[in-house]
C-alpha cells in the first residue's frame, strides 16, 4: 500500500467536529483513500473511501486535497462512542491485500 | 445477514498444542484474510485467499497454515502453538469490486 502518515493520537470534545488528517504524498492517480476505525477489542469497521472528490455518508465526510497528497476524515459531531483508532489506507491498485498501520487514536471526552 | 463469523471467541492453549480457527462469510465474497493484532500494534496479515482455491502468504505466515475450504470458509491452523502466537486473530472478507473489508469479531488466543 502507498505509505500514509497519521498523528498517533488526537483529542476531541464531545459534540465538536473531529478532523483526522492523513498524508499520502506517494499516492498514484488511480488509488483510492480508505478509512477504517477500530473500537477497542472489536474488528475494524469500514467508514468511507474516495478517489478525488469529497465524499460524505452517514458516518463521516472525507475531504481530499486537489493534489491528492493528503486527506481529512471529519466526524461532524463526535460522540463518546467515536473513541477508537482510525486507520487511513491507500491500497495499491490491483493488489488483493490491505496494510493497516498504527493509525490515530481518537479520544472523545465529555 | 451474519457477515463474517469467527469461532471460537476465546481459546487457551498449552505450548505445542494444535488448533484450528474457523471463519465463514455469507456475503459471497471472493477474497478472505487472516490478520493478527498484538497489544498496541496494528493488524498484520498472516495469510489471504484472493479466490476459492488459492492462498498466499502475508506479512507473518510462519507457524500457521490455512485452508480455503470453499467460497464461504477460510480456516487458520496452528500446528504447534507457541507463546509468541498469543494474540487476537481477525478474519475478514472483501468483494472484488472495492477495498471494503468486513471483519469478524475476533478470536482471543492465549498460549501458555
């Protein structure tokens, strides 16, 4: 997978927006950006993915810069249940496997 | 729709014992995966099966074997368990149309 860089941890107040950054400066033109999260002791859960346009679903929004070298996952109104490790992944096009790094530990506090 | 089902949820083994972790998916996915996760670390790929009848090594395959029994089932076997294999094991599946992985709830394995 294309290398991604995420901060190891972030804090967010409950009810505020959580903005999680990811750098992927070596991304190729046909590679997507995927986000997953892992709540303590559970299996990772898919959140959202995108190629170059901004995307939104019921869980989050994904903002990808015009040069596609970085992206931001936005949780618009974070809740305590959003406390988790968030993984940004750029799978290599045509390969079957996904590599999970250490991600960002998001702590949402009351 | 159960998704990805793993059994057992918990297991304690003695060094040298063998066991098989079972995984089944009901989403008609072609690809299936086994990951392990150690405390404070990300997930590491053990083995994967891109389609029925094929299996390939991942990042940490030593000490494990796998069987893609059919399209639904992908098992992971520890022939002679070692304390270094104490970990949480996750099975996942994925369709060929995108990179959306669906994970099971995990198996917590302790080898004494």
